[in-house]
C-alpha cells in the first residue's frame, strides 16, 4: 500500500537516477526500521503496564491485609532458549522469502 501511495516520490527518485533495487531497498529499510522501533516501543510499554498492574494489585492486597506478591515478572534471559532462536530463524526465513518474491514480482515498477 505504501508504494501505491508514494507514486510521486518514487517518480522523483527514478528521475534522479535511482534504480528499482534502490527504491526497493529504501522501502524495505523503512518497513524494517518501523517494525523494530514498534516492537521495542511495545516491549517498553508492556513492561511499564505490567509494573503498574503489579503496583496497583499490591496496593489492593495490602488494603485487604494480604501479603503483597510479585505478579508481573519478566525473566531477564527469556530470549536465550533454543526454541526462541528456532522460531526467530523460521520467521526471518519466511519474511525474507516473502520479501524476495515480492521484489521479483516487479511491485515497484514506476
């Protein structure tokens, strides 16, 4: 969709001498950076939301004369298990394959 909405920009880049590969690289880099930043922002917000939920729950528990608990715990090494590395490998391979087939289909012909 972004390619169809930016026909003017693509035309200007082509007029300045950009190849199809240059335009594709720009779009893939932009999409990748937006995905990485969005994921990092989502993780940060989720951590803050979890800390807030934990804080509010502990206040409620203390008012009920119940011992506070730590409900929202994210282990520090959650990204290290082998299953995560396997899933990441398969996701990266799938995304690369889809991106490669899209690039070969001529989606950026301006």
